[in-house]
């Protein structure tokens, strides 16, 4: 594979190894008593072990939600830290059951890796961070800038595309790990660091002096993020997809961690179907009737997961923006349970 092609996929060496899952991931996970979940482990708000080594974050909570649905226990997850470059091979090889790691859904990744994107749980877009001291207010003022970026990401190609489209020159300074690329930016080797906007808020917290930096207003790409599974196991694909839809539907019907026990008594037919007091929709997925009750008790609804990790209840304070529910003018919309 030539460099341009691998850059355009953002998938590096992962195409070399495409293994199709045998059906039965759910059975394997149950037999193991544990979900194997791949995530970054480096990004506050998305996935980061705390001082006790307990993984926390938005991507982490998606795996906890899956474990809650299967085991009625959100702690039954083994997290595997994966860099941008290694993430797809870990899923292809079966080291993990699901990849929940700030990963952008693109056509090439969806068709060339033997993997399936399940849903978009965060609508993101690429941005730039700069030191306030360089007095730049727009990405269009970055002509001739040195920009730090991480390899194996969609970020690399977007960066060169953007500068070319705007007839500007850029010096791309790419590293394999987040630590290296961020350090290079923090120590002044680069004028800017670029990644998905959500992650800019996250990595900013890792800089020596976060307040000395500003995120520029331009969003230069679409980065729809979501979890992935291997090809070849439609039941597992359905489960990961519907865990996301359950979280979003629970928010839409105002079912929260605090009120779910009350909501189970609701007469509203849509709530009854969602919480399993009517029908057998959980069983149709290979789970139990109360799968959504388990999820919400384990991690809360989509809005609670967002607020706690990324939103107002977190140090990142990211606005819901286009990740608001469709009923509030956003893009988060889940098909109905029926
Ligand atoms: N969404 C983009 C970028 C994702 C990405 O890997 N971003 C880097 C830069 S913030 C990252 O997560 N690094 C953390 C790590 O390697 O553990 C993609 O899917 O390619």
C-alpha cells in the first residue's frame, strides 16, 4: 500500500490482517465473564484510568453499558489501551470484542478492514489549537505553520487537504503517539496541534499551561465517531448498535439513573417496550427483557453519560451542540424499540 493510500484510509498496517469473526461473540463474552474493550486510555473525558486504575470516560461508559446489558454489572470489562495505529488490528485479531475509541467512521475503514461501524455516538469535526501568544484568530492565518498531528488518524489527510484547498503551506510534524505529538506542540516545535475538536478540549488539559492555548473556530472536517465490531457476527453488531440506541431513547423518554425504578411502573407504551415491561425486545437481541434498565442503572442515559464525562459535569465543559437529541435541534436520533 502506498503512503497516500494508507494516509487516505488512516488505517496504516491494519489492512494486512482481516479476520472475520465467527458468530458467537456474545457467547464468548458470557463464557469469559468479561467484555474485552479497546479504547485509548490517554484522553481525559473519553478514556483514562483514574488514580485507582479505574477507567473513566465517554468511550469507557459505552463498554460499561454493554457489560451492564449482558452481566447486569458495568464493571465486567477489561480495557485494552490502543494507540491510533494499533486500534484496528486489535479488533481484527480478536484481542478485543469491541473498539470504543474516538474513531471516525469513513467509507474505507468501513469497507476495507473487515469491521463494521455500529452507530455515531459523537458527531465531531477536526479543529486546531494554538498558543494565544502567536495571536492567530483563524486557521486561515496558519500559512507556513508547523502543525503537530498523530499518525494513523483521519487527521493527517484532513490537515493537508485543508491547507491545499486554501492555497497555504504547512509543515506536517507527525508522531506515532499522543504523548510525543503533544509534547512537540507544548515545547514549541509546532505552532499548532490538530485533532478532533472534542479531543482538543481533552488534550488541552494535558498541556503544561492549558490557559495559554486557544481552540480556533474552524471545523475543517466531519468526524462521526462510534464503536466498531468485526464483520461476521450480526447478533453482536446488533447488540452494540442497540446499546447506543437504548441510551439515546432513554434520554428521549427522560429515563435516568435516578428515576428508572419509577419509570419501570410507567403506563406509557413506548417506555414499557423500552424498559421491557411489555414485549420481549431484549430477548430478541439475545439479552434479557430488562436490558435497558440494566444499562441505565449502570451508566445513566446518553445525556447523563455525555454530561458526566464531557459536558457540564466534567472539566471539559463541552456543549451538547449537534450532539443534542433530535427533539432539541440536534442530530442524536435513535430508531424505536418495537
Ligand atoms: N477520530 C480520528 C482521530 C482519533 C485519534 O486517534 N486521535 C488521537 C489524537 S487526540 C488519539 O486519540 N490519540 C490517543 C492515543 O493514541 O491513545 C480518527 O479516528 O482517526
